[in-house]
C-alpha cells in the first residue's frame, strides 16, 4: 500500500517509521570528532578506515567533514546490519539442510584457506560462492523498496504500461528473490545448487541462466546506484563464513527451532543459536 509510505516514512508532521539512520549518523559524527581531537593532541594515527578518510580530507581541501561522515556511513552500513543478516542467513539455512552444510564444510576444509581465510581464495570455492548467493537471494539484507524516481522522459514498461515522470518506483528484493518465473518452482527453497551448472546443461545455457539470475539479484541494488559498500560487505561475508567453518564444528542448538524475523528496512533475525567446538 504505497500511501502508507506518506503516512509513516514521509510524514511531514512526525516520522513514525521505519527506523532511519539517525543513530548511526550520530555514532559516525562522534567518532570523527573524537579522532580529530586526538589528532590535535598529537597522538599516533590509527590505521583504520576513519583515519584513511581523514587523511584524504587533509590532502584535498574541497573534502568536507560531511563527506567524511558519508564515507563512514557507507562503511558502517555495509559492515553492520546487512552483513550480519546475510551471515546469519547462510548458517541458518545451510545448517538446517545437512547435505548442504556437509558439502560446504568439506569444500572449505579441503581448501585449507588459512587464518583468516583470504577473500580471493574463499571466492574461488564454487559451493561457498553458490551458498552465499543463495543466502542473499532467499533473505536479502534489505527487504523494502530501493526507491528511484522516473526521469523526465517517463518510463514505458515491457508490457506497454507508461509511468509518468517523477513517479517513485521500486522493486522489493525479498519479493523478487521468490519470483518463480526467474528462479524456478522451488524459489521458496534454499538450494545453492541452482547457482551451479547442472550436468545436463551446456556452457551457453548456463551462462544465459546466470545472466538472468544476476539481473534479478537486487541484493545490493542495481545500475549506477548500486550499493557503494558492496565489496566491503562481500569481503566480510566470504572471509567470516569460511574462517568460522575452518575453525569450528558448528551445529544448531535445536534444529527444530525456527528463527524469528522482524522486518522493517532490515529483515533482522532472532533465535539463531549454535554450538561451536574448536577443530584443533
């Protein structure tokens, strides 16, 4: 119901929801202010993203504190809720399908990826790649519309319908991830194998199918407005999943217990409890 967007999110009197980025903006501003004060006292540099952003600002007079805060927001958002949601999703669905988790575990252990797992090496593992992509498809880190405004030329859809300029449009990644015309009749099922080439499929057919899948994957948005933190988030997900499996035997505390999902802008989950045992 699009009209609710104006009642809740864009209410001119009092914004009711969903949660905005006010809190995380405050955190970014506080850390920037503290770091700048520390620098004035002559303390040593801290080798982190914030320091790199400050160094970039100092080397370019046109860069403002607002620019630094926006860079921090990108880093924090990419490395916080959405990444945690994705990692929880991967373990929740994989552990609930023993055959999936066993194959994933065997692939990672056989690769001996190191400590922590290098990003490039982790991405070379085909079943890990398939499992991560499937996790982001079935439970993307953002489950509301990624809004865009129709340009002055208007927009004519493939079915002939015309959308006038200035109209707010968007596609829900969570809903698109369950489109059976794209993903098949088992779109509601967690099945990493859909990202792999099947035995009866030739290379050209597989490439065409992946082209369709990639076009329908809005985990990080699409086009020129794709998420700026995409590569940071991907690095974290692949490295963390591979490293955890390399170091621990992981089991669900209660395989019958389902998690609870609270959806606003982020579809946060509660109730994923696991038992971990060191491998060595």
